[in-house]
C-alpha cells in the first residue's frame, strides 16, 4: 500500500470506529437507563429514550458497516505482509486507538467507581459512564489483542508502541501520586487536632470519592503498563525519558517544592510573626508531607530501577545527562534567588535604620523565604553539579553534549545581561544623585535591587565563564567532521549503532538486515569501537556504510552517482 | 478461524443483540411514564412543574413558582430563555429523595439532557438539582431554582 492509501484507510477507519463506538455507547446507555431507572419516577423519559435510540441506531449501523468494510480491507492487505504490519501509519493509528480508548475508558471508569463508593444510589446510576467503559474496554482489548498477535516487526512499530506504553505509564503514575496526596490532605484536614477553627463537611465527600477512584485506576494503569508492557524494554530511549525526565526529575521537583514550602512556613513560625491562628497554621503539612513522601517514593524507586538497568543499557546517557543539568539549573536558580533575598535584607537594614514607618520584624518573612530556598537548593545544586563535573571529566565528548552547552550558555548569558542591567541602573542612580545633589540613602534605595543581583551574578558569571573557557580549550566547541554513516545490522547487533554514535558524537543511520541471522556476532570492546570510529573518520569521502558480516565489521566508503 | 476473526464475530453478535435489546427495552419498558403524584405534595408540585415545561405550557409551569421579589418583570425574565424552541434538547427528570419540615421542603431531582457532540463525547449531560419549596396555604410553591435556562443549554 502507498503511504497516501494507508493514511486514507486508517483515517476513515479511525473516524468510523469513533461513530460505531459512540452509537454502541448510546444504545448501551439507553438499555442501562431503562433497566435501572424503571422503578423511579421519571418525567420525559419516553421522548428522551427514543431520541437516544434513534441516534444510537443510526450511528451504530452506518458507523459499524463502514468500520467493518474498512477493517476487512485493511486486514486483507496486512495478512502475512510484514512490511504492512510494521508500517508506521498502521502502528500510529493502532496505538492512537489504544491510547484514546484507554483514556476515555478510564474517565468513564472513574465516574462509575465514584458512583459505587458514593453509595450506589439507583436514581443516580451512571448509565453513560458504564456504557462508555464497556465499549472502550472492548475496543481497547480487541486492538490490543491484534497488536500483540502481530508484534512489532519494525523500528517504527517499536517506537510507536513505546510512545503508547510510556505515555500511559506516566499518566497512571501522575494520577496515582496526585490523588494519594489529595486523599491524605483531606484526611489530615479532618483530624480532630485543628480545634474548632476548621469548618468542613463530612470526610466522605465527593473529592475523597474521586481521589479513591483515581488511586485505584491510576495504580492499575501504571502497574499494567509499567510492570507488564514496559518490562525488559531496556534499549529504549523513551524509557530513559520516562525514567529520568518524568519520574526522577518530576518527583524531585515536586518534593522540593513541598520541602521549600514547609521550611518557609516552619521558619516563619519559629521567627514568630503569624496572623493566622496557630491551631490551623500547620494544616499545610497535610499536603507538603504526603507530597514529599510520595515524591521520595517515586524518586527512590525509579532511581533504583535505573541502577538495576545500568548493566543492560548501552545508551542511557542522553536522558540522564539532561536530568543532571536540569536539576543543576533548578538548584542553582533557587540558590541564587535565596541569596538575592538575603542580600536584600542586609541592604534594607541601613535603609530602614531610624525610619518610623517600618513595622518591627519586617525581615521575618523575607528571612524565612531565603532560608528555605538556600537550605533546599544548596545540597541539590552541589549533588547534581558535582555529578556533571564527574561526567565532564570522562572526555571531550561529554563536554560537547548539547545539554551541557545549553546549560552553560544560558547561565553565562543570563549573568552577563543581569550585570549589564545592574551596572546601568547603579551608574544612572549615582550620576543622577550627584547631579541632583541628592546622594546618599535615596541612591542606595533606588540601586538596592541592582546591588543585590550584581553581588550574586558576579561570582556566578566568573565560575561558569571559567568552565566554558575550559571546555572550549579542550575542544568542546570544535564541530566534529560529520560523515553520513549507515550501519546494516541484524537485531542481535543492534547496540552496535549506539556504541558507534557515542564514539563519533553524532547520530548514525541504521538499516535492519532481514536475511538469515549471522551466527555468533561478537560483542566489541571499547577499544575496538574506538578503532572503528577512527576508521570511519579516516575513510575517504563523506559517506560510509558499515556491514557486520562473518564476525567482523566492514567499513565501506561510498559515493552516490 | 484466526483468533482476531473469532473476536470480531463475537463482537458482531453482541452488537446485533445490543441493538435488538435496546429497541425492545425502549419501545416497551421506556414507554412507562410516572403516575401523577398528589398536587398538594412537594414531589407532586415539582412533577407538575416539569410536565408543564415539557408540554411547553409555560403559564402553568410558572404558576408553580414563587418569583424573587427583586424581579421587575418576573414572568418575562423567566420566559426569555425558552424563546427558541427549535434549539431545545430532549431532557428527562428523575425524582429523588424529598424532605419536608413544617412549611418548607426539598426535592432532589436528576436531570439528564441529551445533546449529541463528538464521537467520543458523552451525549448525556447530567445535573443533580435540589428544589426548595415553600408551603402557601394548601399548596407548595418552588422558590429555588427559580430560573430554568440551565435545562436548555
């Protein structure tokens, strides 16, 4: 099938399936409605049911016929044809159907579960939700069975399946975590320790019922996709993105926000300037403590997974590297913010001296924020920045990494611009004060923010500028002479491409060998891979083909006519 | 027969059965309307109010309401959202629990409004509404919700 024909077939199929599913949901919903609401007193039920029946039948018959015709036509083309089964368009639509039906079904399941835990009142029976849950469940199961039977015979198919698996894994993990925190927070707010200040309804509220439903569903979705569908998928880049950027970075950021908020509130309490009644002040612990615990659990578990998988993974550096620089950036930014606030307090002391309009203890809140930011950010920045320094010590390839270059240029660029803006303001205020004959406190007051940021920006700029220059001296900015490298390998030698990419510092094209599998392809040592990379660089021309055959690798320079 | 074809056949049979069951249930079971409740009860008042709205007998429906004293032209205000009958979606009301305390009462209702949207959208919008009533002589009058626009949008 041509690409245009494939798009046409699957697009019509997708829309027809949507119509068919909507028709079936409406009809099933009508059936549930008539059965469950039969004993209830209803007004207008007859016209309502007949309208729903009419639309449901029309969509079911027309959508169903269209769906069946297109599905048969597609399956006839696919039958036994590996190229067709593994085509990107087919897999895109199959995984899209799986993702959409799973998400729609989950929202319907949440509505149904909420009704169950709320006491299952028959006159509130969620006919529509149960109908959509059944229909989307059937659609999901059928397409899941089809994709499981045919497998993932191409790299595109594997990638698209991974998008589905890690998207749903991430979604399930987030739903589980957020609702766990929500449930514990509500429970804490209903503890009999807050005195009479809290005015609230029953604990068994709509939000608690919703939290419980989503905990069950989020846990089930995450468990199924992560433990079953993503099991042993070690050589996946998307898995690394899920692990490092969603689970580990996301967990760390959520936990740090909660920790910073807690510390700020505790420092504020310790310094003693509260307008809120003390017996309700610590209610913030209801969400910060469970957030920290859940975030820590997510972080520790996924960190443990990455360590376990390190032995199986040849190429996990990219996502790990981005995670390290991202956390360094967050740590550095937070630390700088804390130091700027601290300097602001120090500068405010002479400015407020002798002033009659300043409230005593004006600095308590600022000091609480500053302490919270510095206490949280310092260990984070030190830990992650130390890790990036260790990574950079391994060689120039690491220093060339885009995430490192972006991190350094953002920090240096931001510091230079801050310094320039600060200097302009300070010089302007000084000159203006001298010319207007009003030097002294007013000049200091108007230059205060610039002085705070200037004092912090100078050491930040000097330190990162030095690292940037060191990287440049070691050749981090020298563009690698790139060649178009194509590797023809079987599944067994698939990791060869990523090993070569690491040595060369750029992507190589991979072609999959479909013939008889070569026997006993040896694992190459780091030295042999380096030699191979040197051969590629030394090869004449700009294009090189690598063919793994007979237990060795041929490096063949070529040119297109 | 391939397993996927077998599943297809099972789904086809289930869908056919669903269509037949739905037709039978709607034409036989769905034809039942609630018996008319006594007029001097809160449930009977709410039921008659909705029956009048369904029959587009707005004057009668309005007679079951007590308008807020702040409205200058209460009937016109109440009637204005009901002007465009061609846009009205089909709706049904299920009467739920009621509670009476002296001269005040509440009646819970579940309102299902049928408005088809996209293929993946739920065509039925459900609202849980509590009606507040006040006794005036021997009859009951609805004090809240006074407006009715939410039934048509």
